[in-house]
């Protein structure tokens, strides 16, 4: 089966970014969320980002117009019938499984289902439906229109042809697929936990300041230091991934969440999206 249409469920930063990346490559794109106000915000954000791409010479005006016209914004889940469905809702197992039960009931037996989860078990999500063999993980990275890597996650029940089709699709949208088995944190988030956690520990121990540590890491070749990156991702999202891995590895001390990050989340200082995190963004 050739993938021609893609439905993305959830219009947060990731969902909107994935939709933009896919639409620019010519796919019919359906962007769904139950919240009409959030949908409108996503519409404006995507239009703005496409205009920036034109200004930077990355796409033509005609490509921008075609891409935007190719996105259908909807709050009706019954419109989420497509060749590929990608879920990008909150990192809560119950929300994801409930959504996929509905999606599998309204779609064809030929549809491919994918979760953009960064830390939850794809096997468990797929197991809540009657079509686990047609499930995989497609873990994009933020910002999705820019970041090339996509982890293609296979479970023990995923049919090999589903992975093959997913890999071909990711290549076609000009991304770099890396196939991995379903395991806590997959590859990137498992490795990256200690980039964040060790940095947090150094600051908690007063061994170095946040700004100094960020500057040191950036001078070593990282595009963003750990604290700038956590603010960019969202401290709530980053903490949720840490907690998920901590529990998945039987609360191994090396994955123990940082008290400093917990404090930030409890205060609502989530990073750039709230105007304040480890740094103050003044908005």
C-alpha cells in the first residue's frame, strides 16, 4: 500500500510540526484536535512557519500555498480516515489507548497506526486495540519540521511490511529513519536522560551555574546546552519522560528525577512556552 494521506491527532507543538513537515512534502494531511481554539492556533502557527520558510528560500510561494491548502483542520474524529494515522496527544497511556480504540474502529484494516510517544510502551498502546500488528512508533523530535531523525519503533507483533512502509514514508518526507525495538526511552531518550540529569545534579551540587554549563556544552559543539534545551522542549515533557524511564527501570538511581526540575514543574515554570523556566523569556 502506498501512503497518500496522513492524519495527525493532537495539535500541540509536535502535532503541528509533524503536520507541517508532511504537508510540505505533498501529502494530504488531516490535523485533528477536539479543541477548536487550539486548532485555530495551530492553523495560524503553521501558516506563519510556512511564510518563514518562503522568506528563507527553503520553499517557493507556490509550494507554501499548496502545502497549506493540503491540510484539513478538524475537530471531528470521524474525518481521521487515512492511510497512516499518527497520534501526538498527551503522554498519558489511557488517553492514547482510548484514542486508538476509536481510530481503529473508523479506519480500514489497511491503515497503519503510529504513536509519537517518546517514552511509553508502543506494545502496550497497540495491545489495547484489535490490530496490534499494524502498529509502530514514529518518534519525531522537536522542532519536527527541522529535526531529521525519526525513531521507527517496532514491537514483537508489528508486521515487517509495516516497518518497511514506515521507513519509506519517513525517507520520502526527507527525514532520517532509525529502526529500533520497543524499549523504555527507545534510543535517544534513554541516552539523553543523563545529559539532562547529570547537568541538573551539577547545578544542584553548586558545582557550576546553569548559564556556565550551557556555555561550556555549546562551546563543545552542542547546538543548545541542557538547560536551554529543557526549556525549549518543556520541563513538564522532559520530567514526564524521566519519570517514565525511572519507573520502567525499577526506579534505578541513575534515572531518578531531579528535585530541581520537579520544583520548576510544580511552579508552572515550564520553559519557553510559559515564558519562564530555567531562564526568563519575558513573554
